[in-house]
C-alpha cells in the first residue's frame, strides 16, 4: 500500500502528534509519493502568521529565496521537523502549531509573543536524500541521481562502477571509469569501506556523492577529507556453476 492510499491530509501514515494540525492546500503530483527522512536536506517556501490576529511575521516568499535546512536535526522549531517530514515534493500545506511545537512559553520577541500558536503555509520544493552511513558523520551520502529497479548489491557481488575522488578544493585525487569491482575486495584501497557501504544502498544507474572525513578517505594525504562521486552502472547477476555448488566457479 502506498502513502496515497490514505488520501489527503494528515492521515495514519503521517502520525502527527497532538499540537500539530495539518491541512493540505495543494496536493503533490501523483508521481511524488516519497517523503523526506531525518538527515535529508530540504528546500521549502513558507509564510508564517500568528493565529491570534493573522499578522505575518516571516516569509521566505517575500525574500524570494527558499529556506534550506536539514530535517530532524533541531535546526528549526519542533513543529517544522515533524510537519515537513509528512510532506511530499510539490505539496503545499498549512500547519497550525501549538506553542510547545513552536517557540514555547517564552515566544521569540519582538515578533512572536509568549505562548503563541503559529500558522505556517509550507511548500516542499525539493530535497536531497542524505545518509550518515556509519552514524559518526564520517561519510555522508547524498543521492544525485535516482537509480532504477529494486536490487541492491551485497558483499561479494560484482558491479560495474565509476568513481571520482576530489579534495575539497576540487583537485582530482583519482578517477576510475567503468571498472568491474567486487564488494568487499581491497581493490579501492582506503576508500573501499565507504564505497562498499554506499553501494549496498544503491540501485542500478544511481549516482551518489560521498563526503568523507580523512579516516574514510586517504588519511593524512587528505587531512580535510575527500568527496567521492560514485556511479553504479551495472549489477551483475552471477550463479554458482561449480560441481559442488561451493562457489568455486561463478558465471556472470
């Protein structure tokens, strides 16, 4: 069952807490069924008003510049982290946020009084999918181009990939085009661990960018770390053709 099967509004899939009310003003296009997750970088337009008198206190639209933030990391008020996570790309929704999901008892003087209920019209313009691969901020994976199909390679699988490694200033460290690679091998040297982890979450034709600290890149050779651009061109299907089915002879 897809998210769309629940229809419009803050249905069961949204699980919005009491204190966050949502009304969808413009539905997302039918093909846009995905929602951003914690850690993704989202881009929105918004208009914020006070529920008490309808006065506007902030608007990205009046500045002509979308607002970008990382979802679920506390960079915005709690109601935003909760609300935007329930949206789809292209959706325009109105959120009414109780004080505990906005600026609390203190408010944010001079524009927002104490214990204020706020109303935001938010449009989710886009987002970049980001994953902290080792949960230590050592490798942050950003999806550049979405892949196709359903299969992800696993350890021991053979793939065709391209890899470009750059220093923060754009200097190319190494570049490999359309190479056959087996996950878990040591062919890629110091970046192999990061590449293997990223590949297990990628699909055919997906392009990803990995921002690596030096510990997941080239060590002291790149003290500021490195950025890897990884393209998964093909996932090979292999089968065991050995007599004893012990994988001693594999055929692509």
